[in-house]
């Protein structure tokens, strides 16, 4: 017990705020501006950290301050600790969107981030101009462990069935969608309506964001005793439409994403020649954060952003 927190006793904990700002901005001037201190005071704080931790922490490279290997190792832990402290200390304070600099952390895949965040950020940009949103890659559909530990505030996932209830976790349904098939616009064999025989004769791209789960489309086909030929398996949706645009491969993907990608990747969309499952985009949050005024405010902005998106689609 005597040696507990010995490294912390060597360091003024206010310096961790400077470290976090420097790591994010890679600039003494920008970090100082965020923390409402002078650049010289920020530089002095960096010198104190270097002395206390026996490491340069940030070294100049051109016009930026790049973190050392030691700073890279420290960054995530310091960021998580500051967010948890901010959550606890700010839970009883009023939330003022116009001046808040809180950071909210989302766990998402590239698709679930695409499905919600553009509408949300567009909505809050003017209401909370200093608010920060950080997205980390979701390794599981609900990222339950990260929420329990306080490392994230929200998780975005998709579900094709009812999600099992977890103590302390609230699940909010965002919207429900289905799947369609996309091919390049001048595909030599696929035009007009797509038959099951044509579908199975072609090769496919499959997107599997979670390594511990298979493709829902392959599961549907397997129940019918049939199998498609998957030529390329990707962990992310981002590259998939552009890969399809330049090959004869097909991809079966969420309708909303397909409609957007078809505008930029010159894809032709086809109804799937079999009954595809419907999925629901879900937002998960933990009870440990629900007393935070800022958390409640952001949840309401998500609800309003989704409502506006759905209304626009109906017009």
C-alpha cells in the first residue's frame, strides 16, 4: 500500500490534460488554445512532464509535434481516465451545449457509423460547436464490456433478431432495413431482374465486420441448401462498392448503403432473388452514463436526427 500511486505522486495531474490535448492536436499552440493557456505555459507543462516521466513524449517533426513510442503507449489510458473523471465530476453539473467540450465515445463499424453519425453531427454542429465525438472500432455487436468499463458511452450495432437483455444496458431501435444486390453498371451478365440461378453463377464480395460471426446472407442461403461463391471477404464495407465497380463481383448489402453507394460508384441495384432478413440498427448505452446531463442531451439529439432523416426519406 505504501507504494500505491507512486508514479502519480511524481506528476501534477493537471499535466495529463496538457498531454491529452497535445496528443490530439499535435500542436502546442492548438493545445494551449483549447486549454485557455498561453503557448509558453503549455511548453513549460510539457517540460515538466518530460522531467517527471524521463521521456521526450512529443518531438517536433516539420510543423507538428509527434508522440514518442512511450507517449503512444500512454495515450489511450490517459484519454480513458480523463473521460471517466469528466463523466463522474460532470454528472451533477448542468450541461451547456454551446460551451461544452465533453468527449463522447462511440463503438461502431464503418457501416454503423455511416448509418447514424452524419445525421447526428450535422444536427449538433451548430448546437454544440466544441463537443467532441470519438469513434473506436466495435469488436462485438453490442460492445457490452467496453460500456461496463466506462470506456465508451454508446455502441452502434445491427441485429437480425431480438437482442438478449443485459442488466444495466438500454437498447434503442433506430430503424429497420433490408438487403439488395449491387453489380457494376455495365456488368456483362447481370442486367434487369436477377434470378437465383444468375446470382449463384456469379462470384461475390462478403463483408464480415466481426471475426467471430458469419455472414447473415450465407446463413439464409445455407438454410435453403445452397451456397454462393465468395471471392473476397472484407472486414469493412468502405472498399466493397469500389471493388464491385471495377470487377464482375456482386455484393449483397443494406438497402440504405446501396442507394448511397450507387450514386458514387456507378452501381446497378437489383432485388435479391431470395428472401433476405430484415435488420435493425440499434444503439446500446449503459445505465452508468444515463445520469449524465450531456449523455441525456446527446441521446435526444440522436433521436431527433433519426426522425428528421426518416421524414426526409418519406418526402
